[in-house]
C-alpha cells in the first residue's frame, strides 16, 4: 500500500472519529465551551465528573489530531 493512501486513510479516520464523538457528546461539549466546569456539567447532565472529564479530554485530543492532519495536508 502506498504511503499517501495510508496517510489519507488515517486522516479520514481521525476526522470521522472526531465528528462521530462530537455528535455523541455534543451537549456536554457545548456546555463546557459555554461555561467550563466539570462539577456543574456533571450535576446538570447527571453524569459522573470523571466521565465528563474523559469526554472533554477525548474531544480535545480529537481536535488536536484533526488540526495536525490539516497541517500535514498543507505540506
């Protein structure tokens, strides 16, 4: 398999992963963007604080991966 096709596959995978994760946890992510604070989000959404933390952390990692991919495509 060619390097460029593998790279394209990985890029598509991470972009789709980000979109899918965001759509699954959109409420919590948007709450955090409006007013950061794990405790009040966990109370509002009836979710454990650790789970809110994991959702926000994973979302931030997905955003970072997508931004890196965009930079790699410029090269």
